[in-house]
């Protein structure tokens, strides 16, 4: 078999071509640094990617829902960041701790409840009709799957669903990880959907009817360190969904 492994090379990249920073840290990252949320480039470094993806929403009137408000001592830094970046948006934070209500203010709404409960999530969705949803709550495998399965189908076309701290999928049950509370990790579940999208739902893994339907609504997936973002299509790829093999 041909050896395709990369060879050591002394070549310096970009000696000839233009050097372009496609994903620079911008205003959203600076706002995140100001509020000291760990989403900034000082820690997880998510905001460069999110700004690239979410900038078209910047001056829109819409609702942004984040699951997980954070410790009281931190004063809801991510919710305040979204409020500053999206001047016309309504920001909704969900948390299981009643104390999170303290961070309600103009354009920031707090809902108290368990983000692992589909009925609660659906009620919150119906109240605010968010276009962007970000899951930064418990990071438990089952909760991340339940959140995505419940809320992604409810998003409008052009909506975005983000799941953070996906690296918890790689912390094993066998090592006693608190996140490993289900038979399948979020990444394993998500990767099956991703495979179905990449192969246009023809030769990929066998999915349930519901999973095939979800895959047919996925327009694009952005994956970076510890975070995935999913953009919803304007309409489903009905032919793919109808002809996909089912579990
Ligand atoms: C990582 S912190 C959120 C940080 C915040 N998004 C930020 O970036 O500043 C996670 C939050 O999720 C909340 N949480 C944990 N399990 C939850 C659940 N089952 N439902 C709702 N909130 C939960 C915790 O109380 C905590 O405040």
C-alpha cells in the first residue's frame, strides 16, 4: 500500500502566498474579555468563531437563548456579552439555580428550570422563539443530547445551535467522569448526524427516523476545539430524509 504519511519538511508555510487571518479575535472577543467570560481568547477562545458565524444577526431583533448562566460570583458574564454585542436582541438565560434570577435586567430574561427536561425546554422555546441557542449548562452527555434533540427541530431556518465543552464526551465512564451519564456521548451521537450530512444521507450510519429528519435540516456544521455549531437549513432535504436507511 502507498505510504501517505506526512514527511518531515523544512518548508516554511506562507513563504509565497498572502497571509490572511480568516478568524481574527474581534469585537465579540473583546466584549467577552471585558465581562470576563471564559469564552474569550484568554480561555476557551470560542468568540472568534462565533463572531464569524453570528455577525449577520448583529443588528437583528431576535432572541438568544443560553442554557447555563454561571456562578453568582461571575455575574452572568456571557449573557452580558451577548447583550452588548447584539444591541436589539432579547437574551434569555436558563439555569437550575434560582439565584440566577438576580441577573435579570433590561433585555436579559432568566428562566429557572432543569435543561435536561424536554417539557421545560419546549416551554421556554415557545415563550421566546429564539433563533440562536447555546448549551453551556451541565455538559452531561444526556443533557447535551436532549437539548439538541428537543430544541434544534424548533429553531427557525437560519437558526444556529451551539454546544460547548464537547470535550466532556471524551472523559470516559470508566474513569468515573460525572458527565458520562448515558450509553452514548454527545460527540458520538452528533458524529452520526454529521456523517449522515457529509454523505448526503446515503451511505452513512443507520439513524432513527427522528435523527434522519434532524440531519435533513442541517445546513452546515462548524467544529472547533470543544465546541460545535450547527446552522439550520431554509428547508429540509426531503429526498435525503425519505430515502435514508432507518434504524
Ligand atoms: C459553565 S456554567 C455557565 C457559564 C456561563 N454560560 C458563562 O459562559 O458565563 C454552567 C451553569 O449551568 C447550570 N446548570 C447545571 N446543570 C443544569 C441543568 N440541568 N439545567 C440548567 N442549568 C444547569 C449551573 O448552575 C451553572 O450555572
